[in-house]
C-alpha cells in the first residue's frame, strides 16, 4: 500500500483509472484477513476445548 499509493512506485497500469484495481486488491486482502482471523479463533477454541479434563 505504501509503495503503490504513497510513493507511487510499481503502478500496474498507467493512463487508466486504477481505483477498481485498488478496491479489488484491498477487498480480497481484507477477505483473506477475515478468513485467517476466523480460522485462528476456531483453532484456538478447538485447542482449548480438548485440554479440559
């Protein structure tokens, strides 16, 4: 994000509106982050449930 937006390095497309690409990239990254958090929470809960007795 810093390289692409703030420093304007390594722009994928020149001369076109890159907003749709930015939204697609950021939303896919957010979706992967949510999936990772959910899987991590489920793994932690599963690990804690198995050590009870």
